[in-house]
């Protein structure tokens, strides 16, 4: 505790009180000396003179005190004394302090995290002028039971601009990538109204003119502020300079956009005029892929009004240009066209989480209240003594308040550290799930409210125990008999039932976390069917270099041969452009099978992959029967390879090799030349998905392909080498979306991983809080029954008997809680079934281990106060009376 | 005679208006001016002096007395000199109001 004294001294020094104190002493000494001198001159003896002078002066210490008051020193001195006292007494009861710190830290950590995420992703307004009027418009349509969303198109944009007068304007924006200095860089293609609509002013130069967008081509570029500052070092003369991308003519930089615009797409580094060509320009083509439609409403226009007008405009446009679609929609009972500001995919779950964490705070407060109440009761004799020596309610309250403020502030500090750590982890998931979305941070507003809330809690839970004790009259009467001090029965019942419900909730969460964790482990155990660890993939586009169709096969072969020259390369192959692994974007079709399909479906469905012969070796896929494609022998029209699942489902009990399948008349009948092992291209969880059929693409002429390179070396260095080899062939060639194949495979589990982690964290939070809750309640009981325990021990109860008796109390509450939790789990886990993988919702092992674990925790939590109770000397506890 | 509540500050200001003095001097001076009829605990001077200093009516400096002892001397600030007049006027008003009431009865 020395540091507090030193700190106090330092504070005194800082205010100059030390010097003042010395001066005051000197001044009073001088006064007394002069008075004594005068009295001695009048003929008194020095001894008598001294006494008279002191009498005339009045109390020296009292005067000094009054002088100090006039400096304002007293408040600070008292505060320092209170802090010193509280810290010392908290230090003495470490168990109590740790329990309270943990509760506060967990509550605040969870709340700050969830609220920061909720605020950062959903509540935070866009950083534009009148952000509530800026809206994002989606095409929406019903697909079975679900509402699906789609992006907007050029023709919609033109029609709306012309006819929808409830809006100030519309703008299109589309995310794309270009290659700049050998690196793939994201940009947004936008129409000329985009910046104006957001209310953004250029930092430098200007934005786009309508002609630069359409008819174009405007070879102009606007930089984001971040790109301007980082890549161009904030060059003030940047306007007018040129940027040359890998393909196409040089672009002139015409302006720099302010940072606020980046909140729409955090990945974009610059803006180009949106380019539209070909079919997108037809009035009947209503949607374009990945193009966003932004709009600004006129003041006072509601979303419903806006929606109705857009729907009307769209119906009129369809009547004029695509009446067939309108009829089709009517037949299929589809009426919803648009959705304005589609809610964030995480909105409802985050709101639910926020309610959950607020509930945590309530539970935490009750726990802390229980703990503080027990502690205040233990200190009742001390308070009584202080009271009889003249400490008033205010003084006692000040000490308790000081303690609870210290507890809350330390807990707050730890809690904010926890929040900071968890937000960093959450940002990792957000970056994987929403690449161009905003990341989350703890804002100052969130911090302020957290602090305010924490101090309010400190005030309430700090003073309530004192108020209750005061009301019971125990402090005023120096009466320490335990009966009179019980807090009202209602409050006890309330906190008891809260502990029971805490245990029930913990049980449910532990079950959920257990099931999800085991599912996750089961998913990771699934064999993907290929070896992604040392494969590099990326897209190559030959068209800009080789415009003629007949050059493509030759050029592709040259690319593959060149890659073989790199040292450490084991296999090189390609597939026609499509995702290698992922959940969407697969090509699928139905097939005719000679002799009919074994499952009775006349045209069973299958995924299709267009590959060359070396694909299987590159991906590490075993050929189980037959052979792979041979260059020069096999062609798309003659041969194909099917996977195990295709053979087992559609060609059951037949000789697979040599069987004929037919996709359509373009290809005719193809012979199956091989059977490959089953591969889970759609992720480990989709192992029971459609079968796969591999078409031979050796001789098919296509300008785009996905290059696959298996290597012994690290994939990072291999990507760099592949890029440089491509540049050697032609400086305009580039490997887009270059990645190591295991990365997209990992990203497929990100949502499951995040969900498992989240449930785990919540289960841990609930577990800690209920452990503290049981500890608090049992401590209180022990405190109440101190005399009884004393008597029992005195008349011969063994320590074990007493411990058993107390634990039984805690165990009763745990059992009721677990029984309720078990019932709730039996009901609730059925909602989890969609998330479970290779595990039953009523998995016996998970249930029994959860029960065992919870009993263990409850025993430990009630065992601690029990052990303390038996360590008390029976005489000691009886003497309290 | 006991000193009336709140008048000590006024008396100290008045005494200091005649020049720089230390605490003991001030208390002696009050005693002399009141012809020993006012009983002021000498000690209570000091809280009053510190209060006045904090309000800025008085400033203090260390110096030597005639006998060569080091002491703290107080003197009026510009602000304090103005305050003397204010206090004097207020006291007069107060006395006259009280007088009129007492005479009435």
C-alpha cells in the first residue's frame, strides 16, 4: 500500500500544500512566540506566559485544519485516505475482489464488443449529408419460400432517372479489379451522379461528366483519398497525371474523392466511369451482374412511397419491353420487385445478441449485489463501531462507494481489453465474409456510454447493501445477531431464482457449444478428396493478346508448357473458367444415360467440370478405374470421366467404363473412360451433393481458363514466378485472383468456425457468471448460518459434515437449474439441427459430459465458501453473538 | 463582547488598510482599536486571513520583523482596498436598518 501514500504525497506536492503547510506552522509558531515575549515583558514567568498564549490562541490544530480547508485540500486528502483504505480492504479479500472483477470484466467486455459490432455494421449512419435519404435499391424476387436479391441494371437506371420523380437522383456503381504495376487493384465503376448523390465534394480536381460515362469511353480516373495519400504520397499536382493499367489506353487522373465515399466499398482504391456495352444496353435487360443502384430520396419521401413508384415504373417498362416476363411473374405469383436498403445479413442475429448481453449485465449486477451484500454483512460490526464513534450514513456510504468505484473501474479496464481483443478477432471473420465491408472499432461514443453505465452500476450496487442494512437497523444498534439482518425474503427469492435460471441458460449454451464444436471437428475430419495444400490457381485471359479464336488452344498449350519450366513444378493443368472450390457458381446440367439411370430419373443432374487430362494429377485426385484423358486421343465429343458418386448412383451394378452418357445434341453420346475419386468441390459439408462429370477440354478453344500448378515449393513464391513467366510470354498476360487453393477451402468454414467460436464464448461467459452466482449465494447462506455452523461444530459435527451440508445447498440450486436446462435443450437443439454435422441433436456423450462438468463447477463454487466456513473456529463464530 | 458572526474579515481588512502587518500585529491592533473590549480568539485570525488571501483581497509575503524574526506579512491588494469601502458601506447600511427597527420598537 506504500504506493498510495507516495502517490498522495506527490499530489500534495503538486498542489504546493507541503510548502504551505510549512509556512503555516512557521506563522503560528511566530505568533505564539511574539505573544509569549509580550507576556514575559509584562512580568509573567515564561511557563505561565506560554500557557496563557496558547489559551488566547485557541486550538492550534483546529485552526490549522480550518486553514487547510480554505485551500480546498480536505476533499482531496479525504479521497486519498478513502482510496487507500478501500484498496487495502479489497486486497485483504482477494477472492471477493477477483469474483467481482471477473463479473464486471465479462459483462462489459461482451457488451462493448456486441454493441460495437452492432453500431459499426448497422446503426452507424453513412458519413454523408442527410444519410437517411441515401438508399440502396435491390431487385428482389421470390424463390420458393425465400426472398432472393439481385442487382440493378443500366436500363432500370435510365427508366428510373426519367420517370421516378420522388428521387433526387440515381447512380450505378460496380466493383471490379484492374491490374496496375503487376498488382490486382479493386476499383468501382460509377455513373456521373454517384458522388453528387452522396453529397461528396472532390478534394482535388473534379468528378466524372455524364459523357465520360456514356457514350464514353472516358479514359479518366478519380482516386480515393487513401490511394492518393498512400500510393501517391498526397501529391498536390496529381490532377492531370496519367495512370496506365495493364490493358487499355492510359487514364488521366481528374480528381481525388474524399474519404467518406470509401465507406461504401472499403476495398476500392479508385473510381472509373462505369462502362456498359452489348446486351446490357437493351431496354429488356433489367439487371447487370454485381452492379449496385444507389439513390437519394427527396426530403419527406417515405420508403413505401419510393417503393411504390419504382414498382410502377418497372411494370410500365416491362409492359413495353418484356411482356413475357410480366406474364411469367403473374403466373408464378411474384409481385415484389424491389427492396430498399436490404438489412445487413447479420442484423437480426446481432440484435438478438445485444439483448442477450444486456441480460448478462442484469445477471452480473445481481451477482455483484449478492457478493457485496455478503461482504457488507461481514463488515457490519466494523460499521457499527464506526457509527458509534460518530461516522454518519454519508461517511459509511462514501467508503462503500469508493470500494465499488474501484471495483468497477478495474473491471472496466479488464473488460475493455477483452472487448478490444475480441473485436480484433471479429474483424478477422468480417474481412473473410464481407471483403469490401467496413471493419468494426470501439467508438468514443460507445466508450462514453459504457463508462456512464458502469458508474451507475457502481452507485447502485455500492449503496444498496448499506441501505438495506441501515433499514434493518443492524448498524445503528450494534446488534450482531444474524436473524434481524436478513434481507427481505422477496429479494432472496429473486436472486435464488436468478441463479437457477443462470444455470439453466448455461446448460443450454454448453450443450449448444458442445454440439457445434464436435460438428466443426467432424467437418474438419471430412476428406475433401483432393490435396489443396500445394496448388496455385488463377485465371488467365488470352483475348487481349490473341484476338483470333484459332490461336487460343495453341496459346494455352504454350502457357502450360512454359509453366513446366519453373523448377519445383510437379504438374500443370487447366480447367475452363469456374470456381475450383466454393459454394456457388458451378455449372450443372442433366444427362441422358444409355440404358437409363439406376435411380429412375430419366435425366439425372450432375455438376460439370471442363478439364484436361493432367487435372487429376495436379489436384491429387485418384483415378479409381480406367484412365485419364490423353491429349490428342480424347475430345469433348467422345470421352468423359465420372466420379465415384456418379457411378454409384446412376450406374449402379453396371460396368461403368464404356457406358455412354449424353448432355445434349451438340456433343452427342460420350463414352466414360475413367472413374475418379469423389471430390467435395462445394466444401466439406456438401459431401452428399450432386455427382461430378468431367468433360474433356483438351482441344476446346476458349480464351479464358483457370491455371492450376502443383508445386513442392511455397505457394507464395510460386505465384510470383508464374506471374513473371506469363509476362515473359507476353507483357499483357496476368494471373488474376491468384491464390493458394487451401485458402478458399478454409474460407468455406469461416461461418461455421465463427458460429462455433461465438457459442463457445457465450457458454464460457454464462458458465463464469453462474459459477460466481453460486459462489455469491452460498457465501451469503454461510454468512447467515455462521452461528448454526458454530454450534454444530461445537457439539461435534465433523468438518466434512459441515462442508457436505453447505454443498448440498448449492447442489440443490444446480440440480433445479440443470433440470430446467435439460428440458430447454431437448426442445431448443432441434433448431440447431441444420448446423449439426455427423452428430445427433441428442448426443449422449455431449449431454453427460455437460452435466458432469456443470456439477463439478457448481461443487467448486460452493465448496470455496464451505471450506472457509469450517476453517472458522467455532468459538470465534459463537462469540460474534 | 463577543465578535459578531462574519465581521472578522471586515475588521482585518480595515486594519490592513493602514499598511503591511503580520498576523500577531493584526490581532493586537484589533484589540487596541476596540479598546480591549472585543474578545477574538487569536487563532481564528488565521483561517480568516487564508480565506481573504484565497479571495484575492489580501496578499502575503515573507519578511523580517523589527526584532529580526522571520514572519509572514499581509497587505491589501487593489481589489482588497476597494473591498474595504464596500464592507464599510454595507456595515453602515446594516447598522442603520437595524437601528431603525430597534428605534421603532
